[in-house]
C-alpha cells in the first residue's frame, strides 16, 4: 500500500493558467506516489518554479535537490 503524496506546484506566471482555472501560480495536487510527482515535474519542468511535497510527514522542496530547468 502506498501513501498519497500532497504536492504543491509553483508555476511561472506565464504558464499558471494552464494548470489552474483562476490562474493561481501555486496549485495543490494529491498524487499517488513520489514517482508520479517526479514524472509530472519532469514533464512540466519548463513551467515550474518549485515543487513541495509532504513525504513521510516532512515537507520536501524539490528545488533543494535539483534544478527544475
């Protein structure tokens, strides 16, 4: 059994409307796994400023570990 991952994606202002009906730059999603977070982040890396996720009860910012571009 895997735990869902609560993830907040921060998008660049020019692309935010693609991911949010109201154009918000920060969008929260619940994804099935950290692998799904990684896949989404890689797929839309050109639109992201940062990604934060709650993993094992700790908030992790992916920009602390790797460049998103």
